[in-house]
């Protein structure tokens, strides 16, 4: 196996990690804000805060990790995307800043401002929407080379149905992933009132998720034939992903095995995400940049992979420890232990 | 009307974000160590005050981490967005420490989350304190790695440029470039020093407001002591940095000192201004000091600005940045030593309101020194991202 494939797989894995963890975080923030309006705050607030408090810092790091790795493994991608993405990603930065400052104030114990909570909730949905533009651009057709420099075609991007289906998918899947996770979390905590509300959210967003995913594949057929053909070559991956989707919904529907339902959701998204990644191969930016012309020199690639393995050996146990203390620890999740500050 | 100049605006935007980020980053590196010291003393002396101190600092620290994460993410993205060409080069040569920095920070963030929410889970306080070690290590290492990148920008090495293409890349050599040891040491010691003085300021502020509790006194005394130790370390490292500059970036040192003509036995100029003939006026002149700083020899020759082509010179304003930074550093060393002596000898002055107010200023002063040092380092090589590239 060559280094470029190892590099891109590692990055793709981290992006997947970010998507799952950030979705839970963004969605939880949105539900928390929504509960202010829907008058369910007394039911949902506690369970959501209990989950969010110890893990939110970790979320952003996944994103940083992804783009630092991108710059390291594929410096040319940093050049192409850096030039093109000035506006969309700057918007994401502002939104991330809003959310970050909310966390800072909340920890500080400043008074709850309703407006600020709503801003925080909405920002959580707009971030995935603005970041998902990157995937749209990578499909090609939205970037033009002017001399040596790539230029983003804003008008085409804005009026393309593909853009909007990807935006919709990103928003609804955030809500779906998050609601399913929190349902399982509330079940572990034996907080049945919260679980019932969250289960309803989860079921409500499952349909739109699968529909918008189908819509994207259908639109790719018009937009990027090569990619569509590649998807059809490995259609069974996507079909399998659909099976796991059905399993999740079935478990939720019959009020059984909530944790398994969430694991099945991870497998569903994992299959679809890696299926998408494989069918995108070898392009980083269609049709200008493949993973081979963008790849760094061998010395750097080897150093990065060694660093990655060493770092991973440290990270995995620490993440497991975090999960053991806060996710799979029944007394913590239930909030039975005393806390004083 | 100002002409629209994307380079200028990009520079300003990046500069502003960094100037903001660096304050948070600095205390982010230093405070975990201070929390560990306080908790350790609390456990050893079985003194609840120190434990409470560690708890309160942690609460405050989390906020700075939150802001630091956001500004840090913004900078990472901004660098790619505003300087795509530089990032492409950087990606080829110096991305290894950037990558490692993320790992170090990841590690820190995970354990900080655990530490923060497990104050009462352990019967044994010492076990809880163990969680802080990865936090402090992660924080210091992320400073270590990110400073390597900055050091690389000052003394790039580890690659060859053949017909505009990068060849023979050696990531390890790029990481351990000549500027790395002094830069990393300087950043770490000043981060610890600044954090100590910021925390000391908070305690001094409570005392100044008349809250005469022993808790604040303990906090002030502890942090002044730690601050003193790291100020002395900073002075020593500063001396090494001077020698490094004299060897590798003599134009930067010469600009900082307004040293125009190459000469032997060069004096050190503090402050002052330039008259219409370009002569230094009103400066405090310390004979031979520059030669000692640069080469540990009062009669050694120090290269002046006249030896460099005019368009490669750093702007002369860096002289003020440099002097202000050094003066504040000296002042903080002096004031913490004085305070320590005063407490030991039970001098009455420590109860004086004015003296307490002076102590309150140490934290803000340390921040100013950090910004000055940053401006000096960055303006000093403004004509390019990396020297000679």
C-alpha cells in the first residue's frame, strides 16, 4: 500500500470522528436551545449538560487535527482549498467563535441569557452547513483556474441543487445522530422522560436523513458522472449502510436496545462515509488535484505516519479513559455522585 | 484614501488574531503548572487553602482554554486561507511539529476535561493530582512544538531549494533548527513567569481591596516566589538568545539595539530617540554591555546595521519593543525579589496599599512584555515569512 493512501485514510478516519462527535455536540446544543422555546428545558437541560460538560473541548481538536494533517500530507491541497475557501470557512470561524464564547461564559457561571442560548443553538446548525460546502466544491465544477490560481465560482455554487442537498443532509444528519446518541445516553441514565422526547426527535429526523442522502446520489449523476459510476461500482456498501439504518430505526421504534441502535448508526454512517471516500478516489479536488500530485515528500510522509502511530498509542487509551469515566459510568451519567464547587 | 492592499490586510488580520491568541496561549501553557504546584503544596501541608486555590484557578483556566481553542482553530484555518502559498511550503517541510502540536493539545484537552469533573471522585487527592500531569505536559509540549515552527521561520533549514523546488527534505533537521533551543526555552520560561505574575496580581488585587484573608497572602507569596524563579531563568535564557541572534540574525539584534556601525566594545542603548541626523539622543548608554550580550566578551566586535542592504533591514521601531520587554522583565525580577525579601524580613512595606497596587500591576506588565516580545520577533522579519525565503 502506498503512503498517499495511508495518509488519506488516516485523515478520512479523523474527519469521520469529527463528524460523529461534532454532530452530537452541535445537535445537543440545538436541542438544548430548542427546549427553551418548547418548554421542555426542565426535562432535557440536565441530561444534555451532563454529557456536554466534560467533552466539548475534545471536539474542536478533531477538526484542527484534520486540517493540520491535510497541510502535512497534502500541501497542495492546502494551497488549492486555502485559496478557494476564504469566505465559507471564515464564516465557520465566526460561528465557532460564537459557540466557544458561549461555553466560556457558561462555565464562568454568568447569567443565562435566552438570546445567547438561541444564538449558540443556531450556530451549531450553521457550522456543519458552512463546512459541508467543502465537500460540494470537491465534486468539481465550482472552481476555475485563472492563470495559476484557483477561483471559486460563487454564483454556480449558490444556485446548484447539489450544494443545497449537501447542506440539508449535513443539518438533518446532525440532528439525527445527536438525537439518537442522547436517547441512548438518557436510557443509560434511566431518565425516561428525557428519553421519550429524544426518541421522538430521533425518529422524526431519520426519514429526512436517508431521503437527503439518496437525493445527493441522484444529483451526483448529473453533476459528476465519474463519481456516480464509482458509487454504482460499490453499490453494496451503500445498500449495507441502508440495512444498518433500518436496524437503528427498528430498535428505536420498538423501544429496545438503545445503545445498540446508536452503534448501528455509527456503522451506517461509517459505511456511507467511507464508501463516499473510496468512490471519490483519487481526486482531492475534481478534476485538478489527485492525492498523488498533491502528496508531500516521502521523508515527511514517513515522519508524519510514525508520529501518528506514536500519538495514537497515547490518545486511544486517554479517550477510552474519558469515555469510561463519563459515558459508561452509570453513577456519573445518572448524576448520583455529589458535586461541589 | 488608503489603497487596498491584500497583503497588508492579511498581515493585519493574522497579526491581530495572533496577538490575541498569544496571551491565552501563554497562560494556557503556564497555569497548569501553577495549579499543580498549589495542589501539591496543599496535599503536602494538608492545607485546604492551597487546594481551594487550585480549584479556583482551574475554574478560571477552563475559560482561557475555551477562548484559546477558538482562537487557535481560527489561526490554523486563517493561515491556510490567507497564506496558501506559505502553507504549501510549510506543509512540505515543517508540518511535523504542527502535527505533533495537535496531538499534544489533544492530550491536554482530554485530561483537562477529566481533571475538571473528578474533584470528588477520588478518596486520595494525590490520585486526582496525577491527572494534572498530562495536562501540564501536554500544554508545555504544544508550546514546544509550535515554537519550533516559529523558530523554523527564523532559521529555516532541513531542505534544499533547487530551481524553485524543494528537495532533500529532512523534517527532523527542520524541527531542530538553530533557533529552536533558545526560542523554546524563552517561550517556556516566560510563559511560566507570566502565569505566575498574573495569578499573583489577582491575589494582590484582593489584598489591595482590603480583603485581608490569609488565603490571599499565601497565594501572593507562593506566586511571587515562583515568578522570581522563572524571571531569573528568563534572564539567563535571554542572555543565550542574545548570543544566538548575534550569530544567526545579526540584523535583528542590531535593529533592536539601534546599533548602526559595526564596532568593538559596543555599548547597549536603552530607549532614546533619533534626531534629524539619525543620531541616537537621550538614550541610557551602558558601555560594553552589547558586546557582552552578543559574545560574552566586552571587547568583541558586534555587527552594525551598516553591514546589511537597506531593503532587508527590520523597522527601527523594534528597538522600543525590545527595550520595553527587557525593562519589564528586569522590573518583575526586581519587584518579586524585593517582595520575597520583605516577607522574609517582615518589613512593614508589604502592608502598604501603594506597594500592593504596584504588585497588582505585575500581571498586566507581564502581558505587555509578552506582546512586545511577540511584536519584536515578528516585525523583526517582516519582509518575509521566513528569513531568506
